[in-house]
């Protein structure tokens, strides 16, 4: 595991709490449905799902997005959430 990558993402999230909250929401949505039934009992996404997401987004199943790509995706998720809320309230 690339701890420098994790450190950069964590530092970015600490500097921007809204980004941290969005990343937590994204991670929770991607979790395996029965994560609490199988060891290691962590809400992690299935490897096949992550590979499929990377393939559809970047063209390679083994692609590791950089911090800037994750930040852009989180901003897009936040923006889509606001648009969805506006549709419901109008």
C-alpha cells in the first residue's frame, strides 16, 4: 500500500472538512452489502466492483486514481447531490 498516497488524501481531507465528509459518504456507498458477515469485518468495496469502476472511468482495471482525481470526483458527487436536492424541492 502506498502510504504517501493515503497521507496526501488524509491531509487534503483535514484541510477541507467538507471533502472529508464527502469521501466518507462515497466510501460508505461503495461498501459490500454483507461486509459485517465476512472477515475482516470492514465496510470495504468488493475488489471486482472497484476494478469495474476503474475500468469504466479510466480504461484500466488496475488504475489507481491520484488525489486530484478523487477530489474532482468528490466535488462532482457533492454537486450532483445539490442538483438532486433542488429537483426534489422545486
